[in-house]
């Protein structure tokens, strides 16, 4: 007899153990199993997994024709069909960029390029300015596929470089650049920095979430903490530009670039911890986008099965869901800004994300990203780095 399986992380306010199989009374009778009985199921890596059955009343189960296991067990069990569809979110991003003079700490306002793009090239908001008015911003079209979004970002980077070339055909622009240090086009480029000319820049990610989720502040807070651990630590391990987040002891302030920095709109959660440093290469950019998407989708899926349609989801602790370190410890590490020390968490992060349901879909980009989170001092020149990736 076939056994339909679905995921449930919590029942009766308790977490489902890795070796538990929850079944209703009618299904248990049809299967011929009793409470605390044992059942063997094939696992993907070969062999079998022994589960201890917990026979529950009808009130505990949403679908009486299914057995329920936690997501870790579900990811291991061999199955013909997936009866617990993961949540899929739409993602967006708006990484910030500088127009800078190579091999210096000098820059011009990106508004020169932005204005030319809009007035002379007929461009839209996909290339624009951040709120402060000096730093540029790329806004690729939202997508459900991280690679599609990364390719859109690549196109905007090269398009902005074409606008830079056009700008250098104008005498007024050449005079502006000459006053800074050079009037030669090839001496200027687009730079990815988290901190430049005493200005912070970010690589913000937007997640399209259900309205019920966005209205639940405590639930969002727990999701952001999961992002701090699984995405924030790898990002800061790679990013050697510490000034954007250093110097504060307000570990829970949510200030720009600090742990848990985020904004909520009527349709999205914007996570604001990753810095503009990650715009430097396609590997870093795609990794930030993809890892963030994996974590949010997994958190949504796990908690939806624990609390159907996220009713009462504010009682869920991301620390308990993922067995993460204490939040205070993680926030201190993120603020103290010691990238090499943060590397000690990477092995734990790897082992946990490999158990997430959608890992098989995103593993290639994330693996390469984590392998490059070593704090190397990468060339900030976007054009040179992204063009090298194209060769």
C-alpha cells in the first residue's frame, strides 16, 4: 500500500522529531500499524529509515489520508511524488553602485550617468539613483529564477557602461572628470563598494510574500533572523569593507547595514544587510540572490506546514526551527565585523542549508558562492570582473 507523505514541523505545540511519523486513527488502521509501532521507508541515499508512529486523533491532522514527518525526514525519504509543494517567492534586488576613478578613492555622482540614460537613451527606472542622491542603483526586473535576475543585472551593468562611454563624448562631462583627476574614459569605471567616500552602499534583496505574512511583525522578525544567520554571515565573511556595519553596539537596532536591517512594504520584505561589495562579481551577486531565496522559501514552507496558512505563526522561533546559535551571539559577530572569524560558522550553515527542500535546485550557485566567501580583496571594477565572467 502506498503512503502519502506531507510535512508538519509542529503538533500540539511540540516539534516533530526526525524519527516520528504522525498518522490519523483511520489511516493507521488501514496500514495495520499501532501507536509507537515501527515502519521502514526507503531513503534517497540508499537503505531505510525507521520511523516510530504516533497515532493521533482527527483534530490534529489537516489531511487524514496523509502521514506527516518533519522536513528533514521528508527530504531524505524516497518518494514517487512530492505531496508538500514548497513555497515559491518572487525576488527583486536594487544593488548600489559608484562611478569612481580607478585605483583611487575618488568618485563622481552617478546622477550624471542616470540623467543621460533617462534623457538621451530613453531609459526607465531600471538604472537610477539611491535616496541620498550620489550613489547609483540597478533595479533588474523581479523574477522567480535567480539566474534570470542575475542575467538582467548583468545587462544593466553593461548598459550603464555604455552610458559612461556616451558621457565622455561630452565636453562638460570630461571637464567634471578632469577636475577630479582624469578626463580619460578608460580611467573611470563602475565600482562595487560597501563603504566608499564615507558613504554606505547595499545589495538589498526584496522577497514577495503573502499579505498575511507581511502583516505579522514577529513572524517577519524570525524570518529576518534566519536570513542574518544563513545569508548575513556568508556575506560579511566575503566583505572586507567593515565600516558600513562596525562601531555600533545596538545589536538589535535594525539600522542600515546592521543585523536585522530590513523594511516591509505591502508586498515585499526588503533585507538590507548585504553590502554593495557583492556586486563586484557575478558569483557573489548570484549567490546572494539565490541563498536568500532558498532561506525564505524554506522558512515559509516549514512554518506553513507547522501552522497551516501561517495562522498563529508568530509563536514560531527560527532558532528552534533551524537549531541556530543564540541571536545575541550572531548579532555581535555581524557588528564586530571580523570576516575571518565568521568563517567558523560556514560549515554549520552548509550542513543546514543542504537539508532545505529546494537545495537540489539552487545548490550549484550557492556552493560556488560559499566557496568564495573568504574575505579576498577583489578588484572593485564591475566591468572588468563581469566581462571576465563572460569570456
